[in-house]
């Protein structure tokens, strides 16, 4: 009797934890920033891959080169140990000062440049990034070649 009661208690406590998705642990907002999620597919050798985060905004811009700057901070979800990333508020970077034609202004994606935007590839859990309001998240997967080249001593 005691054994079956103990087993039932274990099942009640353990099953909900296993059934929960890793994403359920993350709040929808952190510091007023919205959650963005990237779920990467499984690959054979994840050590050969990296993920480049490309946050940015669609804005009206002329022919001059423009970008924003903001560092990305890695944080860990308390009690869970899951990593997540928070992008600081965007600051406009200095652009070029070319003379543009009157028809050169158009809406385009202006990216954020900063430290920490290239991350290791991991398909075992979602990649969670919190961004300020109005900022979009795009990403690119980089793959290293299987072949290694020899360096020569001189």
C-alpha cells in the first residue's frame, strides 16, 4: 500500500515536469522586451554550425549606410539553467554622409551590430531572445567545411 502510494506521488510530481516544454519556462516578456524564439533542426555534427542573430528594424532610409548598435547579453533562467539572450536598447550608429538623389529613400531592414550575435548551434532546446518593441529578429546558420586545411610554418 505504501509503495503504491509512493509510486502515485512520484508519477504526479514527475510527469508534469517532463510533459512541460522548455519554452514554457520562459516568460513572454523580460524587462519590457518581447520574446522571440528560434527552433533549430537536428543536424549530424552540431559543432560544425553556428547561428548568427540579425536583429533590426524596418525603417525609411536613403542611400547612406546605416545601422544600430546594441550588445546582446546572455542570461540564465533561475531555477532551470536554460540560457536566454536580451538585446539592449538600440543606439543609431554613425552612417555615411553621401549626397543621395531625391528618389533614393526607401523602406529597408536596418540591422543591429554588436557583440555576442554569433552563438553556438544547439537543437536540444529553443534559442530564446528578448528584443525591444519594434525590433525584428532574423537569423542565419553558418556551417564549417568538413575539410581542414594545413597551416605551414615559415
